[in-house]
C-alpha cells in the first residue's frame, strides 16, 4: 500500500509537467497544421482564419504552377543546398580535425580569431562579398551561392569540440600501419564521427535551403531563383492569394522536414558530442 501511495503521489506531481508539455507540443505543431490547412483553402477562407481543411488544394496547386516556375525553383534550392552541405562538411570537418588533433598554441590563437568572426553580422560582409563574386563572374551560379558559407566558425567549432572524443590511439595505430594523415581522416575519422557529420548536414542543409538574403543578391536571373525567393515573389503585389502562398510554403517546408526526421537520431547524437 505504501508503494502504491508513493507512486500515485509522484504521478500527481507530474500532472502539471505533462499539461505544460502538451501545451508546448500544441504550440509547436499548430503552425504546421495551419500551414497545411491553409494550403487547402481559398484565400478568403484563409484571411478569415479558417482552421479546418478545405477543398481548394488542387486549385491552389494549379495556380502555383501557373504563376511560378515551381519545379525549377525546387531543383535550384536542392542543388544549391546539397552542394553547399557537401563542401561545408568537408572543409569544416577538415578544419576541426586539424585544430583539435594537431593543435598547438599558434592554432589555438588562430581558432580564437576565427571565433571572433562569429561576432561580425552577415549583413556587414554582403557588399564586399558581392563585389568579389561579381568580379569573379560567379553570379547566378552554384559557386556564387555557396562560397561564402562553406567555412563557418560554428561548424568548425562543432567539429573541433566533438573531435575531443575521437580516440587518439586509433591515429597512432594507423600511423604504425603506415597510413598517411589524409588516410586517417577518411578511413578512421570520417566513419567514427558520422553522428557529427549528420548533425552538421542537417544544420547546413536547412540554412542553405532557407537562405534568402544572399541568394536574392547574387541570383539575379529568374532561372536561378530559389524557393524562398519564389515565396517572397508570391507575397509581393497589391493582392496576395494566401491559399497559393501557403501551398508554396508547404512545398518549401517539406524537404527540410524530411531531412530532419530521417536524421533526427544522428542529429541528437552529433549535437551531444557522441562518436561511433
């Protein structure tokens, strides 16, 4: 009887916590529900605040295809985001690998200077970056999109911190077996740090996919526009079709949600600094 009373008392104490978690879960999920429901309603119903599903999903989709080059924008966003993710993972992981496993006082000072770069607002560097990209003839190209973001202080710091859990004994054994430092990076470091790579891939892909300001500057051609640019164009003008707009937002949101749900376990492990 005493154990049952103790369990029941603990359960009663947890009721407020459960209620709070349910409320927070509802607040987190509601915007996604409203986005999906709004994509199935006509613009008048969306403006009036209708929260139930409608019957205008097909009409909104057809209007979206008629007003925009949806598939071209989707392909551009995927191409740019994938290229930036792959390049950023390689460059930042190589830098984090070198900073931690071959560190000395000079590298620590350089890393401190690198962290100071995180304090500089991105807007402050856009004009000189645009001039550099323009003079290099990289406007409306994948390189122009991804070059400013393939080496970020945050990802380098993330790889360096997680590299502290990398077994140094493996490196020493590999050197005894005659492996080069490049071979150690690709054959030992890369497989063991795959959780960190997954977490960095999710962060980088989402940032690249949702990027708006920089693509707006360097992508001057309509054929090079991305999904955020397409949605911004839908929201401009004297009359906004909210049903079509939310259909575009839905298409823009699906890829990032799929990436996160597929890699969510590895993302949690990578953020916590786990290695395999």
